[in-house]
C-alpha cells in the first residue's frame, strides 16, 4: 500500500517536470531599461509572440518602466531602482508601449510581437 503511493507520487512529479521543460526552453527574453538620466528603451523593437521573460533594469529613482498592451500591464515603481523580471504573454501582431509614469511624454517607446 505504502510503496504504491510513492510510485504514483514519483510519476506525478516526473510528468510535471516533463510538461514544464519545453515551455522554459522556448521562452524568449526581452530586456528593458530606464535611466540613467532621461533614457528608456528595450533590447529589441520586435519580439516573438508568446511567453516572454521581460528583464527590466531601472536605474532611476525618478522614473518607472511601465509596459502596456493587449493582455499586459506591468511596471516598476517610480522611486525604486534595481532589476525586476516579469513573465508576460504577448499576442502576435500586437504593439506594446512602454513609458515612465511620471514623464510619459518624454520617456516612451514601443515594441511589436511578431
Ligand atoms: Cu520619469
């Protein structure tokens, strides 16, 4: 009785790992930055649609990095600095805008999911 339960638990763990593995391998990475000074940008103007790891480096205590578009609305804080990673899901053909919440007219840009 006891050993059969262990086997079932082990099979469930192995199945879970197998399911998670291909998703991790296929995840694209997009880098975003804001600061120092009045600068904002991303590592690319286009990124593959689907699950994307967005790594934002926020070097300014007066800016945020805010990304908005279909199904996505993530941001760093204005006062905070440092690196923050978001897992976002991009829709094919959609345009995503990024900007600073405090200076949206000066600091903004966009990228497209292809
Ligand atoms: Cu700002």
